[in-house]
C-alpha cells in the first residue's frame, strides 16, 4: 500500500467507523450486562503483542474489537484487515491518540500493548473513564506507578487483567499444586531464567530521524522528550531505561510471576543483583547478563538471564525450577516434570493452551464483574520484583525492602528510583 493510499485508508476507516461508534454510545448502559452482550474493546499499540491481542479478541464471540490505536500509522492497516476478516466485515475504527478512545463512552475496555512507559498512564486513564483494562506485561515502568494502577482499579471497581498468560494455563496451575502439596519436601531454592540469543542492536552514532508516519510526541507520552538515539524506534526501546527495563522486565516478569506463585510468596525482604553489559558492544543500556537473588525468610528466589547464549538450566531455555529435599520440579511452556533425589523422573504433565484462555478469562470477568486470573495486584508485585532487581543492579549494591510500605528502609538514593518525572500532560496523578 502506498503512503498516499495508506493515509487515505486511515482517514476513510476512522471516519466511517467513528459514526458507528457514536451511535452505539446509546447502548453504553448495557455494557457487561450479561453473557449475551459483546464487550466492545479497543487495542492500544498494535505492532507486536497488540496485533496478537486484536486478532485474539476478534476471535472471541462475546468480544468485539471496535478500535485500534497506535502512534505509528504504518502498523494500523494490517491489523484492521486481520480484525475485519475475523469479525465478518466489521472493521475497527482507527486512532493515533489513545485519549480519543478513553473519551469514547461506547468503548467498554482497553487492551494496552504500547511500550512499557505507557502502560500505567493508559490504565489509570481508562479506569477513571469507567473502562476495564487488559494491560501487557510488565505492568509499569516503575514501582510507584504500578501501585497507582492498583489504586485506580480498586477505586473505580474495574477489571484489570495483566498479560501474564501462564496464570490461565492448566499445566502451570497443576505444577503449582504439586509444589504446594509438599511432595517436594522443603523447597529452599527457586530458580527462574530466560536464556536466549538476541541480536546486537548496533550503534546509532547520534540522533536518528523519526520514521515517516510516526507521531513521536504520542509515542513518547510520559517519557522525556529526547532525540531518537537508537537505530530502530520499535522494540529496541526495551534496552533503554527511559522506556523499558531490559530482559528482566521484558521476560523476567513471566517467570518470576510463576516462581513466586508456586511457593506463595510476595515481596522479598532484600534483593541483590549482579551482572552488566559483558557481551554486546552496542547502544543498549540494560544488562545482557544478570543474576538477581531475592531473599525471603525461608527460601531464596534466583533470576538469571543471558541474552547471548542458548544453554539454559535443566535443559530448558526458559523456565522455573523448584528445588526441594525430596525432589525437583521443573516447568516451562512445554510441560513439567518431577525428578526424585535418585535421578528418576517420577511424574510429568504436558503443556496446555494459555493465550486464548487468558483473553477469554478477561472477557468473562468483564461480564461477571469478578477479578481475573492475573489481577493487577498480582501483576504489580511480580513487576516490582523486576524493578527491584534493576534498581539494585543500577546502584551496584544489595538493598533491603519493606514490602508493606513499598519502600527501601532508610535509603533515599534507592527510594528516588521508585518513580520518574513525567512529561506534561502525560502525568500519573498523585491521587487517582
């Protein structure tokens, strides 16, 4: 599609469907009234995960994707086509600015898959507007704004599901039940990891031009107004502190969420991180090698990532291992197995579906007004573990943590890293 035709397509689709959206506002009071109603959902950020979310929600019979939104107009047309095909010639409206979707009372729910620095603000705005939210992981850019997300969900009685899909997977749940049954004996060590090969992102050598079709002001949102100083606008933001939290926040949230769920722990009492940029000679700021130890009263939880290796633990590239004195349980997306102290495998279970089950759980909870499998409180605590590890890494020292107060005791330097400065008007309010 040519640039001229693409822009014409965007204008034409936006105008046509906006009329329909306006008419359906009369039915807003029917939202989530019963199982026969379809949840009208908009998707923010549709290049990667958002594209998958739009496709997934469009395939659910009691959901209807009515709008898609992205600051990059180049990624909108393919998603519109996918949704239209799945919904039977019912194209979603398009927007570049999520605030137009927030203001639209005909929209029941917002799915957020924009970069991490947008997750909290879009969630708070949506809750304040009376919308339910599906927000991708990690839920926040920092710990304070994660707490604001929880506060907003509770204050406005909103369903907020986090994109930690393994909480809707039967085989992951069965693994946790086995750990909690006591069959492993005393579990004193839990290990979580992601070991994979990532590419060198190169060196930009200075400010880069903003790609045509990108509204950079909207892309930045709450983040500082800085020049683009990486070769690729999309995805590589994960490796820069203004926008992401490195591999620990990107994939660690999944495995740490599972790890702590299995042994029933929340916040640690202390955290220590070691690692750095040992392998890649490029522009990324976050560690390519990192080991984080979370100290709990009765066990240690250890995270490790290497973004330059193919050799993980227990023969798996990613996963969680629970080490007990009567056996070891190792689980990943392919299933789980238990190994006895003598080395014999004594129990196994294969993998199970999780993606569509997780999306359906959200839609069901919107209808039933109950908390979802991956409620925002769970997601906030698991995401905070990632932030804690990164703060320890950046400060270069072990940190004590008060989980009840969500602060570092008597440590002003560390506490300053619990929040960020926001760029007006994209500001997380002190009181949601």
